[in-house]
């Protein structure tokens, strides 16, 4: 679907606004939870916006996701089971699978983000969703960590910013981190 040029403005701080000139809108859909937009930005490449807030862009998504994922793997002696909270575009999953893990559970609240990312941003996940070690759970992160009996070596939180997205606000509380600690193995990170 090709559309006329459009601009999205995002206030980063009071008095600091960034304007994104969208060259091509690839997909826009309202899910049960949010507006999902995949578009091309001149000079930055494909981008994922949730509720008009930039989440990931081709130019630097690898820098973000590599920095998010790899440090705990360097400090854990033998990580085999990993829990990813959020990360529906699949790039965190892609990076985790570069390590010799045996099981990865990715929990994302919005199935539409996962499906749209598979279709319009396949290079973000680079086939990771097809890996037999992966289980994708469509659920709220808080609900998942409060109900699962499984324990993990590493937990990675790739959730939206709680200051711009009320969906993840409860995932940045002491209670939430206590629940995460309960599903983390004793030597987990």
C-alpha cells in the first residue's frame, strides 16, 4: 500500500520534538491495544511505530538489540533458558538465538505486532520465529510472570517506555520485578 507523504511528530522532552517524514507507509492497523504503523523514513529505513512513538528503525536497530541482549550472556556461566518480555518485532529473539540456548519464551501482549513484524519487518527477526527452541506466548508480561512455574537463566525486558505507553506501566514496579525474580534461577540474570 503506497500513500502520500506523511509526518509523525514525537515529543521527546518538553520543548524537544522530532518530526519523521514517512516516505512510504507499508502497514497501519489498530489492534486491540494500540496503533501499529510500519513505514519507511528517508535516511533511516523501515521503522516500527506504536501509538505514533518510534520503537525501532532499520538504521540502528541492531545496535539497540545487540546491546540489550548480549551483556547478560557474557556474565552467565551457562544460559540455556531465556525469557523475553515484549520484543514483538523479533529482533531481541534473533539476538538471543545467536547463543547456544535450548529454550526461549517470548511473551508479547499484542499478537498483531508480532504478525505485522513477521510480514513487513522480516529482517528484524531473520527467521527466529521458525526456530524450534522458540515459544511465543501472547499474554501480558505481568500475567505471565505471575502464573508461570518455569524458571529462566536470563530474563530480558524489551517493553515499551512506561512514560509514553500505559500498557507497560505496571511492568516497571517493585511488585513486577519481584515476580520476575521468582521465575529467575538462583544464578540467573
